C-alpha cells in the first residue's frame, strides 16, 4: 500500500479504537448502569425508547468491532509484506558494533614472518608433556610496620 493509504487506515484504526472503548464503557452492565448512569442514562431511554439505547449501543459496538478487526488485519498484512526485510534497531546496532570490532581487530598488528614467535609454555619436569603454564615466582612476604624488616615471633599473653 502507498504511504497515504496506510496513514488513512492508521487514523481510522485509532478513531475506531477510541469509539469502541467509549461504546463498551457506556453499555449498562448486569449489576449497574455502567458509565451510562454517570452521564444520565435515564434520559437516554426517552430518546431511544425502553430498550433502544441498549440495542443501539450493542449494534454500534458490533460495527466498531468489525471495523477494528478489518483495520487490524489490514495493517498487520501490510507490515508483514513491507517489513519482512527490515531489521530492528537492536539488530542494526549489533551489526555496527560487530563490524567495528572486526575492523579494530584487523587493524592491530599481528606477528609477521620475521618477528620472533611468542614463547611457548614449558613443560614441568617429570610430566607427561602437557604444558605446565607460565612459571610464577613466589610472592615476598609483606614488610612489617615500623620498618623492623623481619618477622617477629608471636608473643603469649598468658598471666
């Protein structure tokens, strides 16, 4: 559909939605008068007769519901036909970020043929040949406060 027809169907759909809500709320319920009682339902019976208002609102609700379903189906079909190739905003952003990461990774210098290779992990003596991982030096104990330089034996506080 063209853009003008789609805009007309959307506008009709919104107007029918509002009119359908109003017609449903104005109908009298089984226990009370609904919203019609708040707007003077007793006087509306004189205009339409004893059951005239109820049958008029029922018919209006039926017609509005049919129009609502037709416009909903029309808009749904139109969206599925034209929007099948479109991506959501989230998908577009994910594609952009993926492309940026691909170009960032491609611009970083990698090892060249003349460059020395990275050191390979060593194997532990007596192992089956599996890499042992990088060698780690033991951590030095933290210095004691006051610059004592060494560790002090624990003192007992028994009396």
